[in-house]
C-alpha cells in the first residue's frame, strides 16, 4: 500500500508543486483549432513548458497569478502561457493542432494550511513523517456555455515515532456551467469536418447530405448519419481526423442489417450501443458498442418515416419522431412495441397534434419533459412527463406562422435544452440557430446570418445544433455537407 501511495505521489507531484502556493478559481473559454496570431511583443508568451495534456496546461496557467490565457499544441504537448490576451480574440488564426484558452473570470487567494505535530514514545525509538496532500480539480461542464476550473490544495504534516514516510494525493474532476443569458459565441465558424466550400463526396473526409448528429460527451466524439452515403460516421473532436471512421453501414443501399437506405436519426445509449432510424426501411436498428461497417445490427422495431432520435439515459427509453404518422413514438427501455408519446391525432396545429415533426429531445436531467421540433407548424412544443396521444403540449418557441422574425421559425429541424431551460433551435429554412430563454416570447440568433451560403458566418439548412462540454456550439449543415464549430467567446 505504501509503495502504491508513493508512486501516485510521484505522478501527481508536479501538480502539487505548481499549485501548492495558492487557491484560484477561474472560468476559461476554450477555442479549438485557434491560435493567437498577433505580432506585438505583448503577445509573446511569458512562460513555455511541456505538459502531457490540455488539462495540465490549464492548471499551469491556474498556478500563475499573471496568466490570463494559454495555448496547447496537441502534437508537441507545448503549453504557452500569456498575460492579458482579451483584445487579441479578433486576431485568431486557424490551426487544427492548437487549442487556445482565455480566462474570462477568476479569483485568487492564499491557502490556509493546517499543520499538526505531535511526538510519542514507545518501546522502539524511531521517527515517522506522514504527509497527506489532497488536490481537487473541478472542471464542471453541462449543456451551457463555460468551463469552470477550481483547484484547492491543502497540506497537513504530522510527526510521530516511526521510520515510515507516506504521502497520499487525491485528484477529482467534475463540471459546471455559465448562465445562458450571458453566453455568446463567435460569429464566424471553423469547419471541423466535411468540405469548407460545401462539396459533397463519398471519401471518409467528406459528407453527402448528412442529417443526424449526436454528441458523445465522455469521449468527445460526434456520431453522424451520412444519409447520402448510407453510413454512420464517428468523428473525433480531441484529434480531428482528416478521415472519419465508419461505425455502421457503408455497404451500399439496402435493408440488410449491415446496410441503410436512408439513415437519419442517431443516438447512443449508456452502454455505447448505437441506435439508427432508417427512414426508407421503416425501422429502428441497434448496433453494439465498438461496431464497424462489418457489424450487423439488431432490429428494435418498425417505425414509418422515422426522423431524429432522443434517449432518456436514466431509463433507456427511446423517443423517435415520425413525420409520416405525425407522432412521437416511445420504446420503453429501448425495446418492445412502441407507444405514442405525443401527437398521433393526424396532421394539425392543435396542442395534441403535430405536423411533420422532425426533431425530438427528451430532457431527462432538468425538466423531465419532451420537446418536439414541429417542422410543419414552425414551432417547438413541450409535453410533460408521461404524455400520450391525448396530452396537450405547450408551445415554447415559434408558433406564429412561418417567418424570419424574432418570434418566428421556419421549418425548425431540431431542438436542444440546457440546464437553465434555454432552448436552442436549428431553424432550417432561416439558415440560423436560435436561442429562446426560458419563458421568452422571442428568440435571438446565435449563429448564421439568415442567408444561405458557405462563408464562415453563414449556414445552409442547419439540421442539428449541439453544445460540447466546453460550451462551444456545433452545427451540422445538411445543405453545406459540413460540421461547423462556433467557439464560446463570453459567459
């Protein structure tokens, strides 16, 4: 046991020495694939070091009272520390190997170490030194818009009568959020996958009419339904590849269990199992964790005109939008016969009706409610826990006819809800991403210019909008065959 503790101390010692002088709590905005490109002397780093991971680079900045920014180069593990760089955000250059970080809020205070020394005498005359060090690093992320890092170091030294030296170090990591109303994102995006100019293709670096996208937060991965190429791709956000990996399909068009005709919705369950809706084969298929193009899936059930998927990670319940039946179907526990969870009363605009629903999101963390992107009614409608075909929903965004006004939507494709109740909408035909704060009667545009195009500030039929664990906005564009990343700039 003593040797294990000493080894652990050796691993973590550099962290303890770096932050043992103080306690500091900060919020840092992470900008993937961006580097500081200014040329003035004030832009030069005041310190440079090699760190094994981006978290260690963050902690190195945390330990320096003058550090207000940092950049980490993945290939070399090089970590640069800067003083105030807040004015240089406009001078960022694209570099797929670098992540830059800006401190956007912080406090620093001296620690209050406690030292207790006592001596006792026994039948043997020896000396014991026991040192206990606890380092707790908290990096909390939920579905909103900031990363908060807190580091606390406490050292207690006790002297007694033995000849043993024991050191214990504990490190923990968790996440936090920043208020949605204070969040903002860069208005120009970086293309992290697909063609920057919107070109489609069948190579593993291109997309062809992509429809569904799911964010695998623990692994920092994107799962993409590449509709036109009849395959499901996995794209890493940690080390963005020039080519993705096929995790299902890719064997030509068909309804065999290793094929797709029209893959649309994708989601992962708590064990890493992949669910896919095939719109033309009218089915829902599950593939095991670690699947490849050679893997055959298992039929979960038949849904006519299935669109996007949402999973309740606590229960395994699976929700699927059917644009043909104007319904939201629920597979209890991810299997069995589907039941109607919303709609199913014909196409219409009544509060118990839907009209070609496309996206669905079950908020199991905060509201236990079902949100539907009711495409044909140009609205987002919310249904309570346990809803059925007879349940009336409540319109929480749009519903004021098709249009581009702040209180309108035009063919909303998908919906996402964060911890504050704010709603994020891929407003497809308006070529923008809208955010509606909880209880708001209108939304604000957080990405897209409202006109279709391939420029870095434009979108073309955005179909899914997600937020990663750093608060950055990820948008899948069906019309441009690409995935865009809008960096979080303020919280």
